[in-house]
C-alpha cells in the first residue's frame, strides 16, 4: 500500500467506526423512543448508516486496505448516555432526541474534518464528499425533530 493510501485508509476506517457507532446509537434510540414515528425514523437511520459504512468499507478495499468491522470503544458510552437521557425524560422523547442530535453533530464534525483533508487521494475524497452529504441531511432532519419540541 502506498503511504498516501495508508493515511486515507486510516481516515476512512475512523469514519467507518463512527458510522457503526451511529448506527448502533440509532438502534438504541429506536428501542427507547415512545413515539412510533421516532422509532421508525431511528430504525431507518440505523439501516442507512450501515449502508453508508458499506460504501466506506468498499473505498478502503479500493485503496488496498482492510476495513474495520465494528465501531469504536466510545460507541457504547454514547448508547449509555441515550439510556440515561431517556430515563430523565420519563414520558417524553425530547431528551432522547436532544442526545441523538448531539451524536449527529459529532458525526457531522468528523465527516466535515475528513472532507477538508487535502492530503487524501481523490478517490477517498470523492467517497467522503458523497457520504458527507448524507450525514448533513441526517443532521438537519434530526435537528428538525428536535425543533418540534420547541
């Protein structure tokens, strides 16, 4: 593997971990949500994140790298915070959605930083740009859900 590819594989693998963490957090949020509409949104987002991870994994393979197969060690921590925020909310999904929104802000930040990395080869930047658009749309959708609570 070429040195430029090593950096790209590291960046992409970091995004894959973040994406897996996000998918698992969405699954946890779907389990915790009271409103069936939110449950469905979160289930859909979890699947979409797994699909996004598959695209990133293929980009790693195209760079002759080995993609990671799971999320980061920090992922379960965020899922625990989701549970805690849900307990605080008692009969409301508002704290849960606020925590999902915080998670989305983190994911967006990670993808935005990767998209600004000019040391990446074009092939990696193209995949990151494509996925970053999806991440931004998800962030905006979750922000709109949070705004429903005022």
